[in-house]
């Protein structure tokens, strides 16, 4: 998705369940597959706006609307996708993976903080650590 500059917002649930957000989105409840994720975030898909929420090894919902970060430092620097990715991590222990459609850059938000320009190997380590 980064290479294709396909914008995406993927939320990986941890201990705190995000049921209120899952229920407000479009329920998917499917196994994770790259093809499904690419299909969801295809701009021609009706599901591409918003986030997907992953619980364990399942995509629970798509088209999920998340709370935006109110941090003024971030509001000046980032757009809606990034602010939503940060915002959900301010109110939960979730991890957000954000792919910029302008640059293809991958960012990761956790604990209300965002790290930009994350390399694929670093992303894999973050995801692996999140499951522990």
C-alpha cells in the first residue's frame, strides 16, 4: 500500500476492546488477507473511508469513524487520517498504522504519539511486540 500510495488507516486492537467503534462501522468479521485490505482501501470501494479494526487475526469492521486527536501540535501538522490514527491511541491501548496517500509514508501511532517514516521491518517488529 505504501508503494502504491494507497491511503489506509489500520487499527490493531490490544487489551481494550473497541466494540463501540466496531459496531458503528461496517461489520466485516473476516480473516485478514492482503487482497481484502487492498479492496477495502481502494478509492472505488464504498468502504475505503475510515479505518479498519483488527482484533487478533480478524478484520472486525471497516469504514470506522475514529475520534480525532485534539493535540494542537498534531492538528497543525497532520490531516484527518493521521489525526484519527493518533486519536484512537489517546483513548485506548490500540496501535494505528497510517499510510499516507500523498507520500506513501507509513506512520505508527501508539499511546497518543506518532512515529513517521516507519520502515517495513520496524513495522513488523511493532506489530509483533503488540501481540505480546
